[in-house]
């Protein structure tokens, strides 16, 4: 089964609103990463948060990590049409030298 | 840097034919990953290499799939013989090390008829 699972599977909001996506995972991790995939393209790395960090910012992105709940959230503030994409979380289970990706959240920003 | 380069970008072939997908990693990246993405199964890790050595091929669906990395600049994923259910987008990704952020290529869209 997937190590990381995103919620919701799809999200549609108006431009300018904030978008929040969640990720839950099962085993202890070293770090958690978020990626974006535009239609027909490869995934693009957005942000990495380590297991000893609780919050991280990058521009309009804010990521939180709660290791006690084994969950993370990605917040995109002041959304733009260009943010329309699928967003994936990826985790590296401790002892496993690889990332495992979730199924992704499809985000649609309506102009 | 040109990023991860994959070729071809699109491949249409008939069932039973051999298909070879190619990947050139970013210079200096020691880890290389092959993924397959479909609507039904999402993004699946097929195999990954560290320093040209295959580390985990547990995601390779069956013996029809094979991957090689003869040097730090080149990797191939081969399907022989191909089947319609192999139709998918195949991504190559590389990173400095297996725990770090991965850089994805543009993908190869494979259609097997």
C-alpha cells in the first residue's frame, strides 16, 4: 500500500483563495517532500521538510509536519490559475533508500 | 544544466515489439530512478540505481522489463516483448543521493497497440 496518501483527491477553488492539501503516512520518516505535476509534464520538487522540523515556508507555500500524527499539510496562499496541477507528497520510510509517492491531489484554480 | 533528458518523448509500437527508453541524468547525480505513471495505478517506482548499481528492482512488473546503467551518464529501460498494458508514461528521475529531492525528466509516453 502507499506510504503517503493525499487528501482530498481533487480540490477546486476560486483564484485568490487558499488551497490546503493533506498527506498521511504510515511509518517513521527521515523527511517528507512535496512535488507538483502540471499536465503532461514531469514532477517538480517544491519543498522538503525534515522529521525534526514542524513548519517550512517557500514563497506562497507553507508546509507543516506532525510526526505524532504522521501527517503533513501543504498550504498554497493567494492561489493563481497557474497553480492548477496535481500535488504529490513523497516520504522516505526509515531504512528504505527511496521515496514513495502518494496518489496526488488534483488542484483546479478557477479564474 | 539541461536537466534530466529522456528519449524518445513519444513511442507508439505494436504488441510484441521491443521498446527501449533512454535517460541521461543530471551530471553529478548519483541516484537514478525509473517510474511508471498511469491513471489507474498512479506513480510507481520500477527500479533505482545508486552509483550505477541497481539497488531495488522490486517494482519491475515482470521479466519482460529490464534496466541498465552502464555508466554515470546513461540508463535504459527495456520492455521485451511489449504488451498493451505497458502503455503508460515512463519517467526517469535523478538526485544527488536517494534521500534528496528528485529531478524528473519530461517522460516518455508509451502506447502499445
